[in-house]
C-alpha cells in the first residue's frame, strides 16, 4: 500500500479531507477493498483513543425521546380491558403446528415484523419475528410454561377477538408458516400469550391468564 | 461490564428489531457515547440531541454491522463521533467543506477481524509517544475533538499546509508503528 494512501486513509477516517477529496476517496473505497480495510484499521486504532474519554451518564429524557421516536407505544391493547375477555368466547381458533428449529435458530433473513412479548413487569417472555419472504413467524421463548400448562400465542387485530397462532414450544426457538390472511393481520396487531392446558385452549379463546403482550412493529 | 460478545449479540438482535436488546445496548454504551459527543460538541443540550440521533442511527443501521469484522465498540464509537463532528461542522457553518464525514463505519470489505486485546489500547499510546508532543496532540484533537485542519493550524499557529504535512507524516509514522 503506497505511503500516500495510508495517510489518506487516516485523514479520511479523521474527517480532515475537504468535501471533494472525501467524495473522491469514498468512490475509491467501493472498488478497492484493500483501501477500505485500511480505513477500517484506522477507525479501529483511533477508537482506542476514546478510552481516555470519561463516560457520562445521559439524562433519562434522552432514552425516552429515542423510544418515542422509534417505538410509538400509544396504541394499547384495548381488548385487555376488564370485561372484554368474557366476550371472546366464540372466537375462531386456528391452531398451527410449530416446528422446532432445533439448535442454531435461523432468525429471519428479512424480518418484516417484530414483537417483544413482555409481562406487565417488563420481563421478556417471548420474542417473535416474521420473515416476509418465507412467510414464517419465528419465536424465541424466554420463559418455559409451568408444569402441566402450555403457553398459547394469540394474534389480536384491532378490536377483533384473539386468533390462536398455536402452542409455544417450552424452551426452544421454533417457526410456523402463517396463512396469508394471518400475515396480513400482523401489521399493527398485538400478540399475546395466555396460560392454557397442555392441549391448548378448549374454547378457542384465551382461558387462562394473559402473561405477556407485545405490539407488532413493522421494521 | 458488558463483553464484546454481549455487545455483538445486542447489535445482532437489534437488527432483528429486538427492543430489549436495543435497551441493553443503550444501557451499557450510552454513557461512553455521550462522553464522546460531549467531548466533540462541548455543549450538553446539543450532545443530548446528538446521542438521540446516534441511537436512532444504530437502530436503523444495525443490519449493516457485520460481527467479527470491526469491533462492536469501534462501530458504535465511530457512529457517535462522526455524527457529533457533522453537527459541530454544521454549527460552525464550516465553509472549508470537510463536513459530512463517513456516516457508517465500513465493516464490510476485507476489514480484518481484529480482536481488541487488553494490551492494544496501550499500543496506540506507545505509538503516539513516538510522535513529537504537539503532533501527537494534533492527531488526538482531530479524532477526539473533531478539529479540522483550519482549527489545528490556528491552535498550533502554523500555516494550513504545514499542518497538513505534519499530520500526514504523523499518520504514516503511526501506521508504521502500529503495523511494523
């Protein structure tokens, strides 16, 4: 690597080039992997200088602003309001078989939707991601059901009654192919987990306590 | 203290839209990144705005991070630093033109996996020690404070071109020391 390029890569990483120089250099990076590697090495080396920068805890409002910007949580699952549960008895269950993925879960290559299902206290119970290309929903359970019970996953679209997406595996990640109409319903929907008998809800609607909910986010 | 693996995992899960992982990432790295923004911007309110933007960039850019290439902290630090410098230059209305520096650090082509060992931070210090004091200081200020050639030439009272020559020579010397 010519000396000049080594210095240039450093100047580029430091942000010392003029706009024209930087643009010209950036164009070279696309076709010269060796040069790009050099910039990456400078970034790696310079980043060590940051060791001398004292961490300063940012005020809590920064985090709130970030979350407000990224995650609009104004929609709350209205169906969880007291009394609403009783109205859900006649809902249609569509219990699908979840296929355990086994070790080395392949997360969606192109996740379209994601939901973190958390308990009221904020504990993560299950993470779910929907791959728009394979049409599969991937689930990663973080909490195994208690002995003699099962966790059932529900899809709630607006004020509609919950639709079962099936029983969750106890502790291994799994995936399930969703019907197109279910996939369509995911956008803006809420996912929830209820505690059910080992064979699932006998009524087609959640019968046990709802232990976790999460809004489906479009990525 | 979060390990490199922890941070890599959180970035990877953030790329899948995992909010919890993103929160962990924020909890463990925001103080460092805020320190970096403050150092560049020297203004608390602006550093807060910068930090907010930085984490929005991290959320959206996490898919571009390739584990095992750049160290995850380098990736995060570079995003925070570069964004803060862009703000600094926008604030100054810098007409010299060296605004908008690389936004996302390049982790893709051919960047070697370099495990940042405990001793490595010491190594860059050692290499800085081989430079003359004010030249080392100039490189440090360019990186940590985001100073431009114009700032540096004023600070060290040397013509712009002299500063440019100093700095380029220092960079070559540093690179030779870092990779003999």
